C-alpha cells in the first residue's frame, strides 16, 4: 500500500470517528461531549485534514517528514488528552467539580459558537456512559491515536508515489 493510500484511509477514518461521535454518541444516544472530548475531536479533525492533504499532495523528500511531524503532533496531542481522560475516569477525585477553565475556554472559542453541536463542551470528563468491547470512549480514542501515529510513521517509510 502506498503512502497516499494510507494517508487517505486514515484521513477518512478520522473524520468517520468524529462523525460517529457527533451523530451516534451525541445525537442518537444523548452523550454530551466534555472539554477533553472536544479537544480530542479537534485533534482527530486536524489529523484527518492533514492526512487528506498529504494524500492529495503525495509529498516526497523533506515534505514527507514535515507531514509526518504534523500527523504525529496531532496524534500525540490527542493521545495525551485521551490518556488524561482515561486517568480521570479511573480517578474521578482528581478532577475539579463544576465548570472547568477548559470548558469556559472551549465554549468561548468561535468554533463552539459556529457549530455548537460539534464543539460545545458540556459533559463530565470522569463519567463513563458508553463502552464498546469493555472499553470507554477515551480508551478507544487513546488506542486510535496510537494506531494513527503508527500508520503515519509507516506511511512516511513507504516508497514515494509515482
């Protein structure tokens, strides 16, 4: 599989994950995204857009490593946020009660005003309301970000498209 195919698949995969979160978890079953969930959505969107641009651009040489750096930046930030949320779900006493500074900050951003259903943070970061195969949403996100990072590295090491 060539690098641009990997980038295309991971880009669409990220956007599909965000769509699943917004259309099923949020709209269909009523889970509200917390500030950490919104930050993870942003990381998935940034990774997805960067990967789709890389798939169209088909970079070679130094640009290939620039894309890898950007993709791994988004994946690492997303994994760190998801990891923190996993910690909070197992240690809810570590979270502050009430409206957090992150929630105020995120809800004050133009994204939250422009598309509140996607970017407004109103949920509880410590609450696990839905699981799949015994894993919570932040645990699944952490796994996804680690896999995305690995796929970005794998794509960077693949032969350049001709």
